[in-house]
């Protein structure tokens, strides 16, 4: 083929000699586009600007405005990071360096951990290489030649990757004369395109994420197309550090961890109060909706998991127990147990929907390297529920669930986005069943007035699902609620109900959680509110502070009246200055401080101070109680969360 036809996004076409680099397309459109070009998509594939055009294809030039440009930019910045590290630490071995949702990282084998001064030097070296405007160039090498090259450089991990992933000819990328990496690309044209980046931190890691493999040091960084976006992101990171639930959990006396129980929280008194508030709240929300609560066994014989299919697909994540020659597992989810409950008696179509709620303990054998406070744990609980419905009840039940989720998140002042995940490439069941299920989910979303995006092919292998992504006060996404249709477990457990026609029918199961796991939701709330919970959720709602010893008895009597009304109150009668006690209560993020002195004791009042607003003046005790109870009833105020 001497000529190829290039089709541009506007539908126009251009004839070009075969073998012409794709950058010529940008140059032919305008000098401005050629200058802005970072890469291109040819057909469905993103390529470097040096990629030769060998056949007719649609071509789109990738600039900073493109939806896929930032990932490309960050991938190239990860290579820039590796170039800087190997320049400063010649003995370092390179692992992998992918882009991530918020930036990038690169793993290295080094003889000691990186310290902050190292990270500063690495970032400075990156800027030096960027200023040199060195070309990123793809180099195709025979597999054996590439293996020899990296072996001679003392890079056995790269040799391993080439052996595992490389074909007869492998793709490598050079940053003109200073670095080469095994990589399929694509990359930006030159290091000069990389300007707004930051090296953030380092941590321990393992080769391929397996603690049995080579220990490594991971360097995290981020990159944006301009300094303003970078500064905003760094500010969010600093804000996130202040809000870290692990830090605030210790400071507020909510929970702790111990290495003898990895991945399992010890809930302290105030944390247990918060947990029970959430558990009670969820029960209050669910029982009027027709749910019944179950408590199902913690340990099951592996025959249950073989029936459900989890033993074949999930065994490595299950904690096993051996007893009397039999193999058991701690349950990682409640659904198989709920199947047994449904199957324990004859069901009629008149009984449906049946809605089971369960808050019992679950265990998953998460690798120690991925445990992260409350957000990734081995022991956790879910506000778990399974709704057993007839096929024609799906749309109505899902609409009820959507409205329930909307109502729950509104009570916490949480914003969210919704995603409908459709049939994946590998799935169980019939295509027609999937199509019908997806249609019913769409109808339910539209009936509930819920905006959503479609994630094509992201459903579970057993059914489509709706996921809720909560956005916290500093703009981070947390995947929380989920609504999943399941046609497979009812089939595996041979569930049935007697229909109006007196024949047996198979129910459909809707798996759903709103909080997700209690642990993860509590972590979200701690970070969303920065520990300053709204009054209805605060483990301690008020602290009564007597000015002097002679005011202690009145403070205790005022506190007793508040407790009798159902408020959670403490008295701070320590022999400390008033300023110290007020400051202590503010650090503990207690919503109200109630000061008692001679005048308050005489008037039957308290001097009210709010943790954010400061002094609110004196108030009769009964008036404060009425106002506080009204705020609790309305779930008023959403803590001190502020949108960034």
C-alpha cells in the first residue's frame, strides 16, 4: 500500500504516504495543533507521534484537553522519576512505574529506604532532565537482546518481566541517552512537555505486591498539566493528611489496632458508641421498609462454599478452620447463609419480596501489605441485606432501594454519583436474562430520578449492578452502596417459591449494602467531617465545665438532666484552668461546651459554647436540652465538613 487514508474526528479524510509518522497529521492540520500534540489514537489504540501510519484508519490527535491525556502524561512522568532515581542511585533496580488515578508511582530495589532529602534531590533531578527537553523514543528490540541489555545493567526484575510479557520483539523506551525502560508506551514526545509535577512520598513495597518477594521502595508522585491544578491537588492531599481516619481515630479515642490481631480494629468506648449509633440508625431506616434482621453463623463447612461457587473462585481470600477432619471457613460474606434461611421453609409468591438484613461479623484474608486502617481490614461488618423477589418485582424493588439510599446519604450530608455496570465478557446465565435485568435497572434509576453513567462490561459475572460513589468534603470518591442482581445463587441453591399458578418458580436475589462495611463508612465519616461529627452522631455531644470546685455539684446536676433527656454528656471537673479545659474539648471536637459558674447556678442555666461558632450566650438548661434534641431529631448540621 503506497498511500493510506486518514479519517479525522470531523469526518474529513487525508491521503498520506504509507509509513508517514502520525505527527505529520497534526502538522498538516495546523502548526498550533502540532505544537500541542502529545500522542494520537489510531483506530482504538493510543500511539506515539512517531508511530508510522501503515493502513487506513481513523486518527485523533491527543492534546492536554483529551480525556486520556493525563494518564499518558503521568506515565511519562513516572519514567522521568525512574531516570532521576537511576541517575542519583546508580545501583538502584527498577520495578514497575504505572500511572494511577491521582498520579503515579515507581518501585525500586535500593540498599536503604528513601528519606525526605532523597525525595527532594530526586524531584530536582527530574526538573533538570525536563529542562533538557530530551526525546522519548520507542526502540524495538529482539527479546534476547533486551534481556541481555537489562541483565548487563543489573536489572533482573526487568529481565523477569520481559520473559513473562515480551514477545519475540519487545518495546522499550529511552529518554535520550539517560534512561531506558521495558514498556509498551506510549509516551509524550519529550521531557520538556513535563512541567507541573511533584514527588510526594515513599513507602515499603514488594515485587508484584507479594510479601514473599523482593522488598522494594515505592516512590509516589503526581503530575498535572498546570501548576494551579497541581497546587489544588497538593492542598487536598495536605487536607487529607489532617483528616486521616487512623490519626483522628487515635486522637478521638475511637479505635486502636494491635499486631497480634492484624486487620481487626479494637473499638474503644467512643468508637463503640459511634458504631452502635450507625447500627441503630440503619435498623430504624430498614424496619419500616419491611426488612427482618438475621444473625447467621460465623463458620461454615466448605460444602456451603462449594455450592455457592466461592470455594472455586474465592478460596484464597477465605480464612480456613480445621475441626475433626473437616474443613471450614470463616464467612467472608452473608449471602450463602441467607440462601439457606430462604430455603429452610416453603415460600409463596405472597411472601415476596422477602428482605433479610444482617450485621454480623465477616472475615477476609487480605494480604498484610494492603491492610489500611478501617478502609481495608480482615475483620469487618456490613449493613448487608438480600432481597428475594419475583422477576417482575425487580424494577419496583430496585426503585425502593434507590430512594432508600438517597434518603440515607442525605442524612449524612453526602453527595454521590451513580454507576450502572453491565454484562462483562465472561458471565453466567443467558444473554436475554442479562438484557432484561439491565433494562429493569435502568427503568428503576429513571423512575427514582437518579442520574447515572453506564460502565459497559463492569458488572459482576453473576449479574449487573448499581454502584454509588460518595464524594467527601475534599472531593475524594469512596465506593459505598451497591445494588446487585443475582440469578446464579438462587440456581445453585435450588431456591424456589410457589407461584400464583401453583407451580415452582425461581426467585431473583438483590444483594445490597448502603454503608458498605461499617468500618469503611466510619473511616469515610471521620475524614469527611474531619472528626467533627454532627451532634446526632458525636460520641460525646456536650461537656459541662464547672469554673471552680464550688460549681461542680451544679455541673453534675445539669449533666444528669441532659443524660436523662437522652444526650451523651461528660463533666470536666479537673483542676485545670478554664481555657485549658475548653481547648481540650475543642481538640476532642465535642459539639457543645456548657460552662457553669455562680450566675449559671443561680439562674438554672449554662453558658453555651459551640466548637465552631464560639460563645452563644447563657441558656436555661431545659431550653438547651430542647434545642439539642431538636437538632438531633432533624439530624441537623453536617458536622464541620466543608467542600473544597
